[in-house]
């Protein structure tokens, strides 16, 4: 199966359980893999036959900026549901990372797959 990816989408949003985490937006890094069949799009060379990664990114950004989740698990599930609503999307892999969440690490987070 073919896949489209968006790598290292950096968004500011409210996520976390402590008062300090929830007091202001923080960096959240999103990576997604969208599984789809690109056969028609490659033959027709038309954006109308593609899963448009630009519109997907805009939807993810809006969701993260508006939402205020306590856990990366809930945010990853929200993003997966959003992507799976799109025509042509058969499966998704979503990774949500919080840079600096764990001392001495670059980031911590979760990766999920949903059919």
C-alpha cells in the first residue's frame, strides 16, 4: 500500500496534566503516515485524485491549536480520527511528541496505528 507522510510538523498547543503545562501553549511535534492507493492519482496527475497533504496538515494544525488535551494518547487518537475521515485514507500512523518532556531526552511521546 502506498503512503503519504508529513514529517516533523511543529505546532504550539496546550497538552499535559500539570498546571504549568496547561498555562501556556508548548511545542508539539506531529508525524503522520497516511496509507492510501495512489494509482489513480499517478495516472491522472491530478490533485483531485490525491490525498492532499497540505490540507491534511492544515487540519492537524487547527485541531492541535484549538484542542486542549491532557495526554499525548488522546491527541494522537484525535488526529487519527480526523485523518481517517478523509476520502481515500485507508489507514494512518500518528506520532505525537513533546520535546523536552523527559529530562535528558530530545522528546517523549506515542505512536499509534489505526485502520
